[in-house]
């Protein structure tokens, strides 16, 4: 019988990040992954600034950057009438190198410590797997094994895993089970949990003023006898040496068309991924990926197909994120559509939140309310990000709805139609790549593991981030006068950051009494003191604000109990 503290089902990015979090906190894990080898499809392609801050804490940010888009590669997003036709509009974004420079020049707490990284999920998973396989790690990866069944009792979970190759069954005894097993999660199904799925009707209703136009356009297409996309996407990952052809709009990160079709530059050199919508009734197994590429790009292209796959993005959140000793994270708990890349980054946020809480409970200092606080904190974020993802999709649908056949015509009236569409695209904007409120603005209002305060919290919007230490927020990132990032001073447990000579013994004693790891860090820096708003700010192991104040209160023990999930 295999025995472990935490059994993680699923070795995608979320399962891997959870394993690394637990590894860093001294917890033993077994990670069961159905696939015997690494996947071949790149899938999601952006790790957000916040995810990179976590990767920096885990010691792998530099390695991730080494596999990400080169520092000088343009990151523009280009709309064109068809992938092989006219450029319509361009949203310019700084190269990764320039993006880092911008962060360094604005030290007002409004920027992440690390800029986002454009990295294919495939490459990200390779770095995460490599980190987990370093000599001396406690984690045991079991590839080629899948979850068969599980049963929870008072002290742990009896799990049966099955070999994909032979069908052999093996028992595992674990104290906690976490399903990071993707959209079709067997763990979620084993818990009997359904999904709240957002329907197309919800999506259209959510469109900003464009729903009628979009509906009318869909109706016209049906009347013309055009077959409609049915929600499935077909992804072709390929390599080609015809760089000049791809650069005809100037080097870019993404080129997308209102006809359907998105071309993503994967490594800035020779590798691309094309996503096209599948029409109702199309059988993906009969498609020739080379032909799909040629058709989308308007000519035969010398290319090597690396992978091709059909998939169905969904907008869904699980009814619950788990209970007792069995929890869900990542796509098992929520699913989003590609615009915004929120699915991957929301999942990484889940793994970070759940990781320290599992460790705290296993090490005896986490209270009974700590694991339930995972759901209280992360499910609202999952719903918010699913709805944001739906909003980005609705923008793309409005652009598709605004297209008329004239935009494909090489004539003055075609040019006029393209001009109209260009204006509409620029008017609708590109929030999917600018949603800084989603990236940096996670805040756990009302969480049972945060010592909240009364008053009005800072306003939240998808398009902006307000630097704040309001309890539950991600604290602002500040570079101190000595050149160190304030985040780099935070310890693996709780950190009490002290900006003035204030007594903190009551906090230290309360933490000692409860066995809660607490570091006191002194910062004497005018800029940071102003941005952090209070003389004392208590930071959680996941780098969220647990409490803040200008002096240690008499109730320090109550605060410690609250933030370790043992409060009332
Ligand atoms: C083909 C495809 C293309 C995508 N493209 C994009 C994109 O362009 N942009 C974007 O933002 N997002 C995209 N996504 C979504 C994105 O990949 C996910 O949001 C992200 O992978 C979530 O990570 P995860 O670890 O939660 O789940 P996953 O990456 O799905 O990992 C789950 C893992 O669990 C394993 N597993 C499943 N069941 C079991 C079991 N019973 N036992 C053991 N192991 C099991 C699976 O093999 C898999 O490795 C795509 C997804 C797919 C499938």
C-alpha cells in the first residue's frame, strides 16, 4: 500500500504547482497522472504577472522566462479580415524586455514584481515537472496511473488507482486527496458535484449593447444556409520555416480574424498554433491538419504538424470546491474559454491558496475552518473569472457580428467596410489582454481566514488595479531603496511587516502559542511605508494580507486564531 499525506490526481499545471507548493512546505505527495508521457499540445499560452510572482517564490521564475517568448519579440495583437487578408486593427503591447523596464520605472505599487510571460503551457509544464523531479524532493510522480475510486473516513481517504496500460489496481492511503484532474474530473464526479454552466443565452445577455446585433447576425447567417460553429475548436500546432510569410503584418503575438481563427506565435522563431472553430457536424478525426492550416492562411505552406486536436471550451464552475478531505482545483473546479488565459492562472491561484492551507492543517497549526476557507476565497474568484472570460468572448462575438462580407472585397467599398470594422474593433477594445484587475486584484473579502475591517474596500474593476493592503488583498509590490523587492522578504509562513518601531511581542507570543510560523520583518523605506498604509501588515504564506493596523492590539491571539482558520 502506498501511503502519503496528499494524493494529487492530475499532473497538469495546477497539479504540478500544488505539488511544488506542498514540497516547499515539507509535505509528502503522490501525484497520479493518467498520461504516460508529457502532452504535445501547447494549450494556454500566458502566465500572468501574479502567477510569475508565485513562480518567483517557488524559485522557478527565471527558468520559466528562459522558455518564454524572447525579450525582444513584439507582443502586438492584430485583427485582420482573414488570417490571409488585410490588417484591420492592432493593439500594441511592449516586448517582454520593455515590459520589465516599465515595471522598474513605476515603483508606486501598481505593478507586479514580475511581468507576465508568454509561454506555451507545454513548456511551462516541462519546467514545473523538472522542478518537481529535482534530487531530494519528496514528491512521487506516478505517470500512467489514473484515479479509479475513493472513499473518505475520519482519518484519511482510501484511494484506488488503476494502471492505464495493464488495468492493475493499487490501493493508496492518503490524508487528503486533491482532484486537479481537469474538465472531466473523476474526483469531482466522485464527490457527486455538478457544474454551473454558463449558457450561450447568458453570454449574449452579457454583451455590452451588442447582443441584438450579434443575434441578428447569427440569424442572417442561418438564413444564408451557413453552418454555424458549435462551440468546438480545432487546434493545430505546427512548425514552419516560412517566417517572412508569418511576419506579413509585422511580428506579433496573436493574429485573429472575425471569421474565426486565431494564430498564436509560440516561441517567436518557428512554431505556431492555429485555433479554428469547428462547424456543426464536422468530424475532427477526418480533418487533415495541413489542409486546415493552408485554408486558414490562404496558401500551401511548408510546415511540420506537431499536434492537432479538437476540444470544447466551456464556461463553468463546480457547485462546490470540495469538502472534508477531498478538494478540487484548476479546471476540475472551473472552466473558461481561451480569451484572457484566465483558466490557467485561476488554477495556479487555487493551487497556491490550497497548498499552504493543507500544509498548515497537516502540521497541526491550521484550524478546522482553514480548508473550508479555500472554497470561500477561491470559488467567488472562479465565478468572477469565468464571467470575465465570457465577457472577453462576447467582445470577440460582437466583432464577428459586425463583420460584413464586404470587408473581404478588394475595392473602395471594401476598404470603407474595413474602416468601419476597424473603428468598431478599437471601440470595443482588447480587455482580454489588459485585465489587470483579474491579474493582480484577487481579494478575499469576508473570508473566515482574514481579519477584515469595517469601512469601504477599494473599488475593484477588471481594467484597473488599486494598490492597497486592505485585508484579503494581494499586497502591493514595491522595490525598496536597497534594490530588494518587498515580496522577497516575506517568509514561507506568516510575515509581520513592521514599518516603524512598534512592539509586536503579543503577536509573536500568540503565534508561538499556536505553533503558527511567523517572521517579523523590519522595513524602513518611505515609499513602501506610504504604499502599505499601516505600521504593521500581516502577510499570509500565499502573499495575501491577513490583517493590518498601526499597533499590536490586545486581541492579537484572536487575530492569529482567525487567520489560521480557528476563529469564530
Ligand atoms: C486541447 C486544449 C487546448 C486548450 N487551449 C487553451 C488556450 O488556447 N488558452 C487557454 O487559456 N486555455 C486553453 N486550454 C485550457 C487550459 O489548458 C486549462 O485551463 C489548464 O490546462 C488547466 O490546468 P489543470 O491542471 O487544471 O488541468 P489540465 O491541464 O486539464 O490537467 C489535468 C490533468 O489530469 C489528468 N487526468 C485527468 N483525469 C485523470 C484521472 N482520472 N486520473 C489521473 N489523471 C487524470 C490529465 O491527463 C491531465 O494531465 C486548453 C485546453 C485543452 C484541453
